[in-house]
C-alpha cells in the first residue's frame, strides 16, 4: 500500500514534486505528459481543451534571401 503524506506547507509538496520529476528520464517525462493529457481528456468528457490550428510545428523562421539570391 502506498504511503500517504500530509503536507503542512505547499512548499513541501512542490519540492517533492520537483524531486520526483527530476528523477525521471526524459522518456518517462514524455510518457507521463501523454498520460496526463489522456486523463484531462477523460475528465473533460472526451473533448480536448483547445482546438488544433493546423499550423503544425514551427521549428524556425524562414530566412529571407538577400537581394540577388533565390
């Protein structure tokens, strides 16, 4: 059975969450984020909180060519 901690201060809770977060590998953090998204969708009645705008992922701004370049 999991141990239940009762926090007297909000700071104690935040510190434990940060320690737990930094102990995970980047892959585990990614999958935890996916689980959190699925949980929030389930709580919202299977709808997302926002709508995709169809812009995709923008990695960088395009470089404008200088005069005479194509």
